[in-house]
């Protein structure tokens, strides 16, 4: 396994975490702006006329340890943030770990708070915490209507083709996230016949690029999935799992991970292990957040705006 | 929450009584594996056949104990939950956390 990111690149990415970043792709070159910068304002105005959707991730409803004793309140704060975005988002994507322990009451609470966003539809993919019992049967009953296999699916909206993948089931000893042959064959078929100019958005829980294998932050067979995506001009990959903003661009594929609404995790390699990170109470909400993703037809790039619940001082 | 943890621990013991034909509960034979910072400590444990091995999750994140062949599977262990297994047959058992599969451990059972 190769590490796709060197330490310097990693630190560069990490400097953005929690600060609120708008990034766009121009000819495959990522450009980032602070959220309060003038460019961000212009982009926000442009967004009002385009097609946008929301990404939330890792709500972990049911978690109650020191890193955040009220994850329902911070999910609710994220939903309030989304209500303030404006521009009528078409839908919301939840990239998994809806619940902490796959309990019906935890899913119920998450559903109830997510409904407060008043966004017509939310698309889900499971995190490993959502499929802890019955091999994910309960997850699929609640969120997987009309999906294939362990809960993968695709749909089209606003001229963009969206693909939701599952990389948290049938994991193998010593491995990372895993898609499996059945899902990969489905993906190949699903993309066949799509023109190369179709913008593609792929979303899954565990990163589909190798962020930090020592902590399990990657997907064993993602290279095969990415090989099917290479011929497309605009591909955006949205993940969760690592509870912090990171991005990478490889050819025409832009990778982006979202903040959690529940608790932050350490930057790769800065702690003995991943897991809930305890931070001073006044910093917590600067490290939690949601994201808005925009696509303006004819302009190609999708822009991701990461919005912390509270801006860092 | 306390109630939930108890149920978790009971379920783990329940699973093991079904699985273990011989149950040796004497203190001398008992051995502990700690799950801490997303790792099993000790990573390799050598025990005599019939030893009771107890895993305790010290992390703020749930983990599991599952052998590579999936024949032995714990329930989901939340913080402070335990899982007990008795290894009767000599051999090398590699196991992992099915939620975080990069976490692996080995139990070597000697006659």
C-alpha cells in the first residue's frame, strides 16, 4: 500500500480544517479561499442561481462521552446552519455514522433532527456504526429502500450523476474499507453509457483515497472504483469518517472529507490512535460542521463550502 | 447507560457459554486483553488450552473481537464492555475488530 500524501501536503491540507473553506476547481487546479473573503462572497452570490446540495456526516447520535456529551444538540446546530445557507438546497447527503451504536432510538433521533432542515430529501450511505447489528439489515430497512446489495445506488439530478457506495461491510482482518466485487461490477455497469462530460459525484463513508492507512483511513479496493471514473471530466468524491476537512486532487478527481457534527478526531499521526478528541468547550463547535456543495451548469466545477458550527476566533 | 453496558457484558458471556464446551473459571487461568487506543494489548497472547481470555474495551468507541475465520464473534463492545472466550483447541487464532479491521491480534493456544 502506498501513501498518497506526504507530510508536507498533509499539513497543508490540515491547516484548513475547521477554518471554513471554500474551494473550487479551475481546470483541475484547486483554489481555496477563507470563507469570509470577498471571493467567497461572490461565489455565494453565484450559488443562489445554481444547483446546490448539502453534505452532513458522522452525527453519531447516542455518543455521550467527554469529547461531546450532547451530540443531538450539535447535530441540531448543524441543521440550523444549513437553514441559514439559503439558495434552496435540492437535497442532503449524509455520509454515514448516523448513529453511534445502530440503535433504533438513535436512528429515530437523527431522523427527527434532520427533518428540521426542511430539505425535501436526504440520501444516506452507512458508516460502520450504522451496521453494527444484523449485518446492517436494520439500516437497509430504514434507509436502503430501492438500493442494491449492502445499500449502494445511483440517481441523477440537475444534470449530475450521483453514486452512493458502501465500504463499511464485510471488512477483512488487517484491511481498510472495502467495496467488494459485486459492488464494483455494479459501479462499472452503472457508469457505462454515461458521457464523459457528465459531472459525477461519488459519496461513501470511509475515504476512497488513502488518507492514513495506519489508522484505517482508506479503502482497500478503491483504486478499481476510481479507474472507472478516470474518463469523466468532473468527478467529486465526498466522504466522512475522519471527522475533519481534507482534500486532494488527482487528475480530474477531487476528493473531499467533511467535518462531523459530533466530535473531532486528531489529525493523522498526531495522537496514539484515532477516536474522539477532547478539546476545550469553546473550541468544540469550531471543529464540527456541515458542507454545502454547488454545481453551476456549464461551469463544470463543483464547489464545496465547509462551514463550522461556530467560526474560529 | 449502565443498564445497557450490563446487557452488553451479559450478552458477551452468553455467547461464549454457548461456544465453550469446557469452562475454566479459576483465577490462575484467566487472562486479560485490553482494547485501548485502537489496539489489542498484548497483541499476541500465548495461553494454555482451556484458558479463559477476557477482552475489555477501554476506548470511547465501540469495538469487536472476531476471528479471521469469523467462527468466534463478540457482540459490539461499548466502552468498558467485556467479552470472554475459552480456547480449548491448541492452535494460532488471529482475530480483528470487524468495525476497525486494521486492529488485529493473535491468541496462541498451547497444549
